[in-house]
């Protein structure tokens, strides 16, 4: 089974909106045979009043330790956190899946460039 981490824009969105989009994407992708989904909407840092750095630190740890790949969807390109997740996935040699077909070639070029420097 392939474990895929979901990544998209979260910052600046209402919680109900981003959680809803992540849950819908998890439901859609979980129907694909052989995919186990890691959904950041399902976890929260264990600190009082968590801030961005708490979320991204936990996200990167979970992505790097538990995922075989990352699935970039929605308006991920406009999110600093999604870029951090993407670059972390590239540097840890994860499979990169980009939902938007227009962004696949640029992401492949970025991936190739960063993997050369490993």
C-alpha cells in the first residue's frame, strides 16, 4: 500500500473550508486501490494555542517519517506551508503527485533540480 500525504493551501482560509476540502479529497483518493491517505486535517500539535510553526513542524515530521509520496491539490502553489511540504518531500525522495496538470511540468523541473543537489 502506498501512503500519500495531502497538501494544499490552509493559511488564510476558514477552518471549515480547508478541513472540508481536505476531507473531500481524502474520501476521493481513499477509493483508489492501494492508497492510504495521511490527512493533516486529522491532527493538531499538542501545544496550547498552536501557531503556524507548530503545525508545519508536525506536518514535516509526519510527511518525512510516514509517507511514500505527497499529493498537491487545490491552490497549493499560493501557500508557503505547501511549498515547505513539497520541498521536504523532494529532498526526502518522496513521490510527487500534482493534481493540476498545468503545474506538473514546472514541479517536475523543480524536483529534478533539487534532487540533483542531494
